[in-house]
């Protein structure tokens, strides 16, 4: 299940891509399939080990084109182990809401992004997330949980302050918002509640089968209750210094 829309955020073969806070690797895997040179980075040692196994399996199965590369590594988003201007593309999906120093993370992403490079940022959308917080303290009052809820203008403003130029936004995963409302209402860890189980089956069916009816429904509902807010931006080229010797 991808949050970044690669029709709006296309990759070129050979693009060097950083998936920051990659988690289970969903976006990193898609970038690898599209021929990118991918670095998947996360602070979770266990998840990174699994991502590395999946990269190896994809290579063995021939799922990535010639020239594509993939590396999984443990690391700190506030101290990225890369030189300046190392990447053509940076993706950070459903991570910023967890990090106290979000401005520091944005600064690091901008540092490692090449001029003219592009970045995709996704966070929980304000409205659906507010409902989750209202229904359950357990949802967000956990170690490593969500510590803030972004309004769209707030996130875009922070991206601009970091030196980025936003060029597009959209919402995603409308069908998932009710699932999390049910989880919050019946208990975040209570997977046995009948409404939660039933809705989970619907989501699994949708992800596996991709039926037209749910695809159309989600497209219609995304502007209203899409659970994720997605923003795309570029890092502008620095203007040439005036008065330079000819």
C-alpha cells in the first residue's frame, strides 16, 4: 500500500533515492522496482534486517531492472551519514509526526538532497487524526507514538522555511480512516472486536484484489477523509553569484 503517488512523483532509472524512516520498506521496494538506486534507512534494527532480506529476495526473483541497487541501513534521521547533495529524491512517509525535532529532520533532508532534487513528505491528515486522538489516548500516548498533528499549511510552511518549494499535494487512504476510528473506539490493541475484524477483512480484500468499486470509492473520498496528507516539493537551484568573472 503506497502513500506516495508515483504518477505525480515519477522516478527516472538510476535516480538515487533515500527512503528515510522506511519502516517495513513499502516505498523503498517500489523505487527499487522502478530502477532507482535506493537507500532505505530506519532506526529500527529489526525492520531494517527484514527490508534487507526483501531486497535480496527481489534481486533473486529479478523484480528490479538492471542497474537498480538497494541498500538497507540503520541510522538517525537527525544525523544522516551522507555527504551534502547525495540524493536526487528523498521520501519520508508517516515519520515526521513521531519526531520532536521535525525542523532538524527537514534540514537534514534538504542537506542531502541535490539542487533540483525532489522530496515527498506524508503525514496523518489533520481531521482524521484529530478524531483518533479524541477517541483514544492510547493511540498517541505511547513511546514513539504521534506527538503532533499537522495542519496542511503548517507542514507546507515548515517545508518552505527549510528551503523547499512545494509544488503539489493530495490525500490518500480514505478507506483506512474508519478502520483507525474503530480501532481507537474499541481499543488500539483489540483486534478481536467484530467491527474491527470485519473492516480489516475489507481492507485486506481491497489491497489484494484492487476491485474497481473500492478504488473509485477511495478516489471520491480521499479529498474528504483521506487519512494521509501528501506534499511534494523541490530543492531550488541556488542563484549564480552576481559579478562573477566571465
